C-alpha cells in the first residue's frame, strides 16, 4: 500500500475509535433533548428553512431550548459542492473501478474531513441509486457500480470513512431512480425479489455501516411516491432493515403533509418549492396542524425528531463542531469562498485514486511508453476548457477534458491537470517532440497524427442530472457513442498513424466497435471521470510508473441493444429484466460482451492456484434479532474461500481477485454467477500471496418472496474465482 494512504487511513481509523458509533447512547441523549422541545421546535428540526434560506443546500430550523444548530446539509458525492477550495475527487464510478476497499475508505474519510472542516453536518452522499441498470442513465457515475455487491462494499467503506470523521452520511437515492427522464413523475415498478437482491442490497450495507440518514428519491415505486411509500419507508427500511436513523426527502420529492409523515418520512428538504414565494409547503406549521386535527399522531413527530437528534449525537456533533464556513449562494457560479482551507494533502489521494481507477482495455505492446521520439496529442478532451474547468455551473457542459459529470453530484475544481499539461511535462523531461491538435476536427487531427511516432487521441461521453440539458442530452445519454464525433476522430487519427492510443473519459460504457475495427488502434485506456488529478494520474499509467489496476465496474457491450435495458420515455418502467442486468444478463442470455464486468489489463501477469473452499451453512431462512441491516444471522460468517496469486510478469502490479457464486436450482431463476467477494493485492515480480474471501450467510441467500425472508437454498453451489466475471481461473463446489 502507498505511504500517503497509511497516513490518511491511520488518521481516519483513529477518528473512528474516538467516535465509536453507539445508537443506544445516542438515543438516550436524544430522548432527554426531545423532552425539552416544544412543538414548533420539534417541527422545526425536521423541516428545511426553504431553498436558499440558509448557507447550505439544506438547512433546518435551530431550536432555542437546546444547544442544537441549524443543520447544514451539503451535496458531496465527490467533494463538497458550492464551496471552494475543496478537493475534486474522482467520481464514484472511478472509486468503484479501483475495487480497493482501503482507497474507498480513505476517499470517504477525506470527503468527511473536508465537510467537517467546513461546518457541514450532513454530507449528501454516497450514491447507491441509481444502481445503474440503464447503461445510459444520467447519474450512474455518481454511484460505484451496477453490481449490488461492489456498490454495497463501496457504500459501506465510504460511509465508514465519512462518519469516522464525525460527519453524517446520507445513502441516496432510495430507490428506483434509475433514469433522469421524467424522474419526478414516473413509476419504477419493481418486483419484490428484484428490489431486494439488486436495488436494496447496497442500502442494506449502508444501514449496516450505521449510516445516519437515507434520502428517498423523486420517482414513484409501484405507483406510490417513494417519500410517502409506507412499504419502502416504514416496512422495509425501518422494520425489515431496522434502520435507526432518519429518512429525508430529496429536494421537493415530498408530495403530501399527512401521507409522507405517516409513511415514515422524517425530514423534508429543502422545506419549500424552488419557486417564489417560498414557504413550508408541506411541513413546518402544516405538520403541527395535521397533528392538531388528528391526521398525524404526536408519536410520529416525536419519532421524527428523535431520529434526527439521535443521528446528531451518534456522530458526536454535540461537542465542538465547527460553524458553517461558507455561503453556497455567494456566487451563482462558484458557490461560496470558504473561510478555511480544508484540502490538506488530499491531492495525493485524489491522484492515487485516479490512477488506480484507470482500466487498461487493450494493449498491443505499445504501453508503457518508453521515451518516444515524438507524440501527437489529439482531441478537445486532451485539454482543460480554455474558459476554465469550472466555467459551466454544476459542470453542465462538455468543453475540454471530461473529469466529472454534471449536476448536484459535482464540486468546484481547485485546479484541473489536463492530459496535455501532464504529458507535455513528461515529454520535455524525456526529450519527446509533441505535436497537438486540440479540436475534434478530423483534418488537423490526421495531419498531427501523421507527423509523430505515436498518436494519443482523447474522446469522451458525458451525462448528468436532469435539470441541465447538455448538447441535447437531458441528463441521460441519448446514445452510447462517444461525443463530438469521437469515432470519426479516432478513424482519422488511426488512418494516419500506425500506433494510435485511444484514451476515453466517460461516465459509463461506450460502444467501441468502430474504434476496435481500426487495425492501427493499438491501445485503449479507460480513464473514466478522474477528477482534478486527471493528467497526472494518466501519465503515471501511460509511462508505467505504476501498472494499471482498475477493473470495469460495468460491462462494455458490442452494441447498445445487447444490454437489454435502457431508460424509457414514458411514465412507467416495469423493470421487465428483473434480476438480469449487466453481466447477469449477458451470462444468462449467452451474449458475448466486448469487455466484461470486472475486466482490466495490467503490465504484468498473475497466476491463480490452490483454490480452497471452506464453507459450512445450514439451509433455510435467516432468523434472529433485527440489527441495523436485517436479521442478525444474515451477517454470520459461514467460512471462507482462499486462493494463491502470484505475479508471473516483470513488474510490480496490483490484481483484483474476484469471487462469484453460482446458486443451486433450488433458488429459482437466479443469475448464473454473482459477485460475492473481491480483494486487491499488490505483488512484486515472482511474489506469491494467499488471498482470502470471507463469506456470510447473506452471500449465499436469495430473497424468497413467499417466505418474505433471505433463504439459503439446498443443493450444489459453485464458487468461481478469477480475474474478471469471465476470466475464471478456477472453481469448486460446496453442498448445502
Ligand atoms: C437533487 C438531487 O437529486 C440530490 O442528489 C441532491 O442531494 C439534492 N438535489 C440537493 O442538491
């Protein structure tokens, strides 16, 4: 592991020890505080003060009877929004592509530390919904992966990182917000088993990690708004999962006073509509009125306030918490200038994350680069937007190199190292001549490419949140092709240069067939959304100071139709694919993907040997007391799987070993294999080490709709271990 990481991790684990999370004590304190509040104060701490009514994107009313503040809630899936300076970390999807639990934890801790320094009580992230079932879904990049297991581990690590710093994390958006089109009117109709095994799964990890809050989403589920959906909030989240924290609405996702309160919503945000005049549309005084006329019980308001107070005590925010250090509305473009600099040395972590998230898709031997005599650098994506990296508010344009998507999941770049900047620095050290063509015009691109030994061409594909439309894309992507004629640009370059390297900055999969049909495309480097250290991280990998170690957190198909899913135009998505999204679908249908889930090349090679399965579990339903996340037994250890991995190549590298499980026929219509473990290890040439995958009862259970329980089926399970979902190196079975 990298030295800088040790420092970050040591700091974050110390912070965690200091703030051991204890709901029971938090509830005791909350009850004592609640007893001191009058009705207006209780309603106030569960109601936003209106949009733009306080310094943060969400603010609550401060009571006077107890020393409890106006809570500051701020977006932060990749760093705090509407304030500067902050760090612009790689997006969630890149953090997922690292498959590195320690890096995920460190990223969460750094976001938490920046948030706390700024006086933010509640960090509005991380994201597990969208999960990403639609490859063109606009906000998929805010989350970690469309595989629920990988997403769940990333949620847990990120939440523990954020909350270890004393900041409340929010698992969002709960649930079925899988597209941006019609997100505020449409219904996601999801069957019970699919809901549990795919979309709820990472939220279970969030609750298990003691997340303080969950945000209900804009859409309806099974024809009822999520924020007034008794089944989703009261029954599943609070009863089945035993969630002790509070459920807040997405901004204006609340549609009623009474139904939302009685269905389990605990906090309304931002407390008003976005339009003028602003007021408390549903709660505040209206909630008190509903209690007075008997339509909402007093116990419900008490429970809401108790949950909100308990989360505040849980994180120790009652002691010495910093005051808010900025005003989001100071400038309509940039947010507020912070009174403190909270960025510390986080740029190093941002660079490590960015480089370890790069996925090498193809390499015919051209990489790593070894001081080439000349290089052509091509494409508008090679340079930073000449008007500045923050020129478009909420990053709502695709000008210059792409390093994050657009919408509320963004923050301000403190700086952005563009690919060309970093390559030029390396080239001048190496004495390499650099020719450039930094538009997307094919003529100049071909001329530049013709004049160099190697050409590197940059293409991208962007998406974001529905409130901004970019180049005709209303949040969701219209196609999975590269933007700005990327295919044509690559064709022009490859037509002129025999060693063409393609670098892709993208929010999600793009279709690569046109590019792969060019025989002169000798390498493809998938850099995703790398954040502020984009160019530096890319140079680290291109020149081999580290070996690439990212693996795809989704499948890249040969054609869009192969996914079998996509966002819909209408008001209803019936989720007809059920459990079969991404690799589950490709495996089930026998469709050959271009690059499968979990795939990624290295500059070295790894061998797998000595697979050992040591599992013992009884069949039947999980039982036991409900702990945060579900029935206690669900999280019991059932043994482990181990395998030896050796580095058989010539350079040091990191491998992500993956474990998939195939269920017996007793679990009806289950995907052929499902990810249930992964470990990333670094090995020097010739080094061999054992990797262990711990398994829990949950990993071998399916959701039995009839029994309404997680059930371990009987029969033969298959354990697959390998370097991707299709590069299986060994397998074994165990019988239940
Ligand atoms: C709406 C977005 O869906 C949500 O993610 C965000 O936290 C709020 N706006 C506040 O900006």
